[in-house]
């Protein structure tokens, strides 16, 4: 019997899990996919929003700036990449400058510090590649960028090391409540818990509607992106948004923490909760909108495109509360943007509800520190020599585009909640994320996974389930 069962191992579920391990509680995370960060978390804008956008009376407005302020300490403790690069909201018409001041006033109500309105002259000094049509902008110095899946992996590893249990490849099929506890049934087994936390992303409505008569509805909102090579990464330093105009909301342009350039997303409401297909129409739309913000889009530097799904509620606000007709069932649903930015604050709020229910003791053995995988590409030559002297596997480069070594891949597999798939290795090390998009290194990674997991290469998958990479041998070698 667990004290708390969390359904969903995205950034929200893993943030809650880590926060719960600060207390003497038996905690488990139940996830339908084969790894953490396999849903919305793996494909989004990777922005830590300052907090000026949401209405002050909304939960988004109350939690965004608070969550933003928690990232410095969190990234230091958990050793994941985070940078405060600042954000801009661009204005293209002098008649719209009043709208910038309205956003600034809203941000100040949301307790966002350091908001300023910049003139065109100030903007060009800051961002010389901005287009000629910009007349002013709102600047938020607290805006930031992060790697959402590295952050989630760090949260999960720390939660695991502090006692949380993770159950992957467990799709929830039914939830029963009887005798004061829940039985969460999955396609792999049953799990009993006093409290259930629903952090299932785009599936949060399905989970809630299994147990509550107070139905909720989640709309999968697809956003498409273009990712550019690191050669284009310095096109802008800040995250650049567009002030909504009569032509629409616009798109963002941002550097990533890894040095790439990212443009997107659009927003298309769909029905299929697993559809991540990009379209020519959608990608052309975001690239055409981006031309309003910068003088030139480096199209030859595009290395991939992708789509992600946001868990949109018609009410357009987070839902973080106990179901009104099912005690001890807590919904954490509708966590779309700025959900990533708000994640630490959402976790605190959710755990506050649990504490009122269970009144747990503080876990004096809780260790907030987690060390990430040493990144060979970021080391000096002296540091590299020292690491290779200790472990020769760090002297063998597997992914040339991202300078990822065999030692890093082995570390990713052997550590807490280690990688079991090609995508698991990719998200922990960036092997396969460079210009060639794993064209040269994937076979070597499959070989290392096979060796380290002691299974046939035929059993290695891209992302779990039926996503096997190899279907047979083209010849036998004696």
C-alpha cells in the first residue's frame, strides 16, 4: 500500500514526486510509457516564462512568477541546464504600444520583477538581428530557457534516490475506490494507494473521468516547431515573442540552452492524443510569422522539425484540486503553458493538499542534490584528459555532432532510472540530436545498449513498446 500514487511521469508528476519525498511517505509514479518525459514534456518551447501573460486572478497568474523564481536553486541542486536570457514582447505598430503597458501592468500584478518598456534604439543594441518593423518591446529580465526533459530526468532521479518507486509501461485501465483506498489497475498490475494524484497530461480527463462524476475535458493542442543547427544559435540572445495583432498571436524565436535556435509553435486543436505529425502548411505558417521578428531566417540551418501536444482545458487555467465528489483524488490537469515554468510551484501546491490529508513527518534523510552526467563537450582539454585517465570509455566519441562519448552513454544507462531505449540515451546525453540527427551514431548506441542491458540488439527500441529498430539479420557471420 502506497501513501501516494502519481499517474504520469512528466515534469509535473516528477516535480510532485520529488517534493513528496521530503516527507516520510511511500510514493510511486505510474507511467504508461517506457521512460519519464515521454509526453508533453519532451516537445515544447523549453521556455521559463517570466509570468506577465496570465490573468492575475487565475492559477496560472498566481503560480508562474513563483515557479520562475524557484528555478535557480532547483537547477543548482539537480544539475540541469537553465539560463536567464530574458524575454521580449515585440510591438510592430506605434498604436499598439499601449498594449505593452497593459501587459506590463498585468505582470506587475503577478509580481514579476524588472519589467521595462524598451524603445527601438534600445532593442537594436540588445538584439541587432531584429527586423526593421519593430517599434518597441516589453523586456522581462527574469525570462529563461531550460531543457525540459533533462530537468524532468533530474527530478525523477532525485525522487527515486530519495525513495520513490517508478513503474513504467503501466497504462492505467481502471481506478477503484473502496475501504478508504484506491486500487489503480494497469495493463501490468494493480497498485493500492491512500491518495491518487492525476498528472496524466493530455490523458488527465480520461483518468479523472474513471472515478469522478464531475467530468473534465482536455483538448490536445498541437504545436509545430523548427529546430536550427547551433550555427544559427546566436541569431537572438533573448526569447522573442510577438505582441498579438489582428493577424494572430504570432510565434516565438529563442535560443536553446544547448545553443540551437528554435522557432514555433502554432496552435491546432486536434482529437487524437498521440498525433505528432508535422505538416508543410503548419511549418510554413510558423516560419512566415517568424519573418516579422528577425531580418533573415537561416533556412539552410534547419536540422529537424517536430510537434508537441499541450493539455488545454476550455477554461484555460490549471486545475489543481481534490475532486469535489471523490476524497483523496487530486487532479493536476490542464497544465499547458506556462506549466513548465510553474512546475515547482504546482508541486508545492499539490503537496500542500497531501500534507493536509496525511500530516506526514519530515524526511530528515532527504537529499536534494543530484549530479548529472559529465558533459565531455563542455570540458577543457585538461578536464578531458583527467576524465579519460580515470575511465578510458570517455576517450571514445560516439556522437560526433554533439561530442558525446561512450562513457556518457554508459553512465546514462547505468545510473538511477537509467536509459533503456535509443531516445532515453538521446535525452540524457544529446547523442543523436546534432546536425545528422543520429544518422551515424544510432547503430553504435544500439550496440552499447545491447551490451549494457545484456539483451539482443533485436530487442532495443527507439522509445519502448513496439518501436523496435531492427527486424532481422541480412547475413549471418560465423
